[in-house]
């Protein structure tokens, strides 16, 4: 499920591509004092992800933008919406907005047999753990996790996003239902790499790092109800790592 927040620029502003930490802080602030507050410091995938304020581009006062916040937990979204409604001033990095209104949307990849395309609205973060370097033939001069790049081939990318979605399934889906790695077939029919790029990211206050991300289009055909559930979970919690920083947010751009 998703909350769609309609934003209006309160002043002229350049688009801030390093908005991630500031927006994350506001969303966690909205959950402060709720049952979700305890999740903040847990070393596990978080139960929400969000888009960039779109469309990107410099703004003049009064311009409109949209922000989507997704979660498998309707109550979590209700807390965030209530906070933004009570305090509609929303400063995202150097971009000053006011929240003008909300609506809810529930994207669905479709019933078994449906084909479609998913697009990454924000860059996907995939890091390959050092204990898998030999398996993938990765020769690097460090022992930290390696950001995925096209030269690493598709195998580690596919394996890592499936393993990550397995973690999220274990956390946010009923125990009796099979996860992505418990079923036959790939998550997607095809993977079209749009681009890789590096940006500065502030994962912790006072610490800035350069992360390598990738943007994709994924074609899919829903095999069965389990596959449908896995794809819809990815819509709710994002693909890859650090979704609560705004990475790995995906949208349906075509289905039939």
C-alpha cells in the first residue's frame, strides 16, 4: 500500500539530489513514540520505502511535486500521514514544501498470467559480501562489501536482491507462506539496466560516503499467487538495501 502526498514548493529551490537523509529523518520522526519506533535501531530491513519528490527538477514557488511512501503495514502509513497532516511543512534537504493533501494507492502486479514492467524510481543499492567474492570471481583490493557494477555480471545482482527480499518476506509476511527462494522460477523475466551512477550519501549523521547505485526496468509474468505476492512485497518495501534511505523504490509502468 502507498500514501501519495501532494507537495507544493514554498519557495524557489534547486532540486537537491542528496535529500535522502533529511527525508528519512522526517519519516522516522513521524513514527517516534509509536510501536514502530523500536524498529529504527534494529539491524534489519525496514518496513517502508519511498520515492524521490517527483518530477525532479528545479522549482519555483508554488510548483507541485509528489511523494510516495510505501509499506506492507497500513498502520505505519497512517502514522506518517497523520504527522504530515498535523505539521504540513516538509523540508527535504534544501527543498521547502508544504503538504497539500493525501490519497492512498494500492498497486498490484496482477493476477497469475499478467505480464508487465517495473521501473526503479530510485537507484537500487546492491552490495556483494566479501565471503562471496571467490564464488563470483571478484578480485578487489579490499575486504568490505563491494558495490555491484555491470562488470560483476548479473548473477550476484539477482542473488542479492532475492536474498534481500527473502529477509523482508521473513519479517513482513506470514510464516506459513513460501518466500522467493522457496519457489521455482526467477523473480523477473528480464533485467534491463538503464544506468549505474555514484552519489554522495549520508547513512549516518556526520558521515558522507560515495555509493554506487543502478536503475533498471524489469519485465515479469506472474506465475502464481506466491509470485504475485513476492512482486507486490517488492512494491511495498523496495528492492535491494537501505530502502528507508529512499533507495530501490519501484513502480509498475505497464501491465496487461
